[in-house]
C-alpha cells in the first residue's frame, strides 16, 4: 500500500502531460504581482480550459470570500506557506440567515482544482455552522494546507466528488468534516476542539466508499470526549486505518445520531490503529474491524480507479 500511495503522490506532485501551464500569475497585496486579490486572479483564467493555470499567492492575510465557479477548471492555487498565506472570512449560518452552505470562506465548483500551501479559515467564533472550505466540483487535491474553523469546517458537498487531502491539518468542533463525497485523507492531522463528533458522512448507499483516513493523526486535549463519527445519512461510510487515535476518542467510537435504525446501515470501519483512543474492546457492536485481507483491498487506486487519468490535472507546480 505504501508503494502505491508513494507512486500516486509522485504523479500528483511531479507533473504530467500538462506540465506546461497556460500561465503563471502572481497575487500580492503589496502590488508586486499581477493581482491584488485571489478572486481577481481566478476570474482572469479562461473558462473550460484543458491546460493548467497556476496562481501563486504571496504571503499575506487575504480577507476574501473566494469562489471558483464551475466553468473555471484546472487551476492550481499555491501559497508560499500555510503559516503566512491565509484566506480568511467570518460568515456563519446565522448571519443574515444565510445558512450553512453559504457560510464558506472558499467555495470550489470547478474541476481539477489544486490547493497547496494555504490556510483557509472561517474566523467566525462559535456562532453556529461556519464552513471554511466547501468543495462542490468533482475532482480536487488539497496538499499541505491548514483548514481552520469550528462547526462544519470542511464540506465535501458533491456526491460525485473525489477529493484527495495530503499532509493537511483540519480542525473543528462538531461534524467538522461532512458530506457525501468520496475522500481519501493521507498523513493528515485531524484536531478536535470540543466534546463532539469528527465526521458526519452522508455517503450514498450506492457508493462503495466514503471517507477514508489513512496514516492520519487524531489529536485533541486529553479531557475531551469525541466520537469518530455519526451518520448524517443512513449509509454513511467512514474508515480509519493505520491512524493514531488520541485519548480524546470515546471508547464507544461511533454514534447513531439518535436513530437506532442507522446501526443497520451505517458503514463504520477501523483497522490497525494505535494510540489510547484506538482500543476497540468497548466499541459499539455495529462498527466493524476489518481483517488484514479486507484492509489490503482498500487502496487509493481502487477507491479512485482512474486516478492516473484525473490526477494528471494537478500538475503545473
């Protein structure tokens, strides 16, 4: 498995048939680049392009509610470092009754979007649902980013979406990774900030996979009591494998969202985890521990069977 994952990362990072981007544009708040705002740079990209456009974002705090529309495809948005290249806004569901799905800081509708070396933050402080990153395209890669918020930090909203998160820090309080998309999280840090739930998958019953966390680290203060997930919809799929689970993870692990019928349909899985929160002796009876053979069949090129084809869109560093 590690060989396959290493190969996939090499493909994504090193390049492909689209190694020559359409252009390289620079965003800088001090006027030294081509644009002052990220939105201006995104708007300048040709619609429905097949080649890659690369937008480099110089350090700064960009107070923007950024939208990448559906016609704007194959864009790499690359910061300098997530510690100093920050996109921040502070909308929340209760502000002007906008609701959860309009509370985003960054909304991605376009396909083939790569986000790298960025912090995306919803700075609304515990005022209800407040999304930092809202993904609605069908294919995106998030590499070496920080996704910060409280309730509902990351919404993977397209049931046909396939999203790959690598070496990314995600924090929140309640259901802070949620939605119907198929997602693979690799070498990510998932930090809980309150007694609550990490995931709220709404995987369609027809989809063989939902959220897969591999070689991730689940952190939080030792005195917290956090569930791995609860089913937003009845067929929710969430797997933690080869992960470190801190003491903050509740012994029972999973919650049925107050509906015992979900215990018959939710797909909650674990395999080969470690840490104080990985003890399965008191897990709910309706969660499953995979065998080695079952876990070995869950590989990134099985979850994303045409990955070599669509990962080529993420070239152009």
